[in-house]
C-alpha cells in the first residue's frame, strides 16, 4: 500500500523510464568509472521510488537521499574550484528547503494547518527552482557532467512540481487564490527578469539552464489561478520540459566532448548536419508550433487571459523577447561554419528519437485542443 500509481505520477514514471536508457548510454560514453555509473543507476532507482511512494515521510527520506547522492557525484570525481562551489551551492539551497519541509511535515502530523503548508510550498519552489531561488541551478548545470545535467534537468527538478501537485495544490487552493493577482504579477516579472539576464551569458550550459528555469516558470504562472486547467498544464509542462531540456543538454554535451569548451563561439565549428539538429532543438525549446512545448504555452496564455488581459499581453511580450534571444544566439554561428565537429551515428539516433517523441506528443495533444 506504500506504492501508488495514479494519474499524476504515471506521467513522471513514464518520463523516467523513457529517458533512462539514453542517459545510461551517455554516461557509459562519458565515463568508464563503474562507481560513477552505479551511482547514477542508484539515483534513478531512488527517483522512481520518490515518484511512486504515497507517504510524505518516505517521500522526504528519498528526497534527501537524492540530494546526498547528487552532491557526492558532483563533488567527488572532478576537483575544481568552480565545481566545488557549485556543489556547496546545491547543498546549501537543498538544506534550506529541507528545513522548511521538516517544519511542514511536523505540522501536518501534529495538526493540519493550511498556512503552515506554505513551508512545503517554499521547498518545492526551491527544487523547481523558481525566482529568486534559481541561481544554484545555473552554477550546478555549468559544472556538472553531461549525464548529471540530464538527470537534474529532466527528472530531479520534476520532484518539485510533483510535490506541488500531490501535497500542496489541493490543500493550498484557497491560499493561492487569496494571493492570485500578486502571485501572477510576481511570476510574470520573474520570467521577464530571467529572460533579460539570459542575454548577457556566454556559457551555453548556463544559457540552457536559465532557459530551462524560464520554461518551468511559464507553467507556474498559471498556478495561482488554482484551476483544473493549471493542474493539467503543470503535468504536461513537466513532461515537455523533460524532453526538450534533455535534448538540449545532450546535444551540447556532445559539443563539449568534441570541442572541450562551453563557450558559445565553439558553435562556429559545427558541421551542417549537426547545426540543423541544434536548430530544430532550439525551435522546440522556443515552443515552435507542433512541438510539445507549444501546447504548454498556448494553455498558459489561455489561463492568463481568463484572469487578466494585461497579464496575458505581458506574457506574450516576454515570450517574444525570449524568441528574439534564441534567434540572435543561433545567428552567431549560422552564417559561418568551419565543419570540424561532426555528429556520430549513435548521437544522431539519440537526438532523432527525442525530436520525434517531442513532435509526436505535441501533435497528439493538439488534436484534443
């Protein structure tokens, strides 16, 4: 009875099982250390348990086990100042969130108090992460191995959204509605701040990490409407973001393995085929029509317009600025190429599989809208 499979967690379990084989193949290609690969498999096992356990205390224990395991994998194998700093940032933010979760669990066990559940809400905002709790994720993604970035972006961050949906959404519905207008304005402004902050970055792993945060915050904009559509959008956005973030981090992991640098200027050396795949991944990430992400942004705009027309227009303006940034970024290396970095057959298969899944589910969801 401790293990449950319902409408919410079946989406996250399916996402994990679909991405697990590709991530393991990338990990075997990247590292020959058996300890590292076994640790990655253990992380996936604990993640699976976190999604299917129905008890809040056991969920918390698995949650903390994931934090410790991620910290050890990030801290142990490659020693550099920036990597150690990223590991400590990750640990400190997780520690603050865990303290909030302990307070929330104690009050839930001793006596139900709706406003004390805001402590759980803060924990899940740290883990998603939301503005202003997002700066640890940019540093961790920049310094982590490709396989760790894949599991962090595609699955580990989804625990925050899963916790919101399972433990906070129904209980905090009236609280969220009482702060709905303030919350909507704050989230729209936070997305705008993150989009403009993204314009000054030159490390493309940081660029992808920040765009990943922006994409997750898109669906959280609709959270304060506390409607059934917002509940559905949070689930769909988790799966869509899992595929798109996994694809981008995997592609640029291949670029780093071939060019030994994370700077955007290394993209000048991509071959024509490699550049086309990167361009299609960019289109998916900016929610191009027929992609899975397009369904999410369409539903978020519907939610915002139903609450306030001005907020919907502001959200559209921020989306167009983000679109302009990605085309500006692609224009940096689209006009000139040196054809030195080629994509292998296996890398092409992994990328094509993820592209197909994203477009297939996007078209499938659009048939119901």
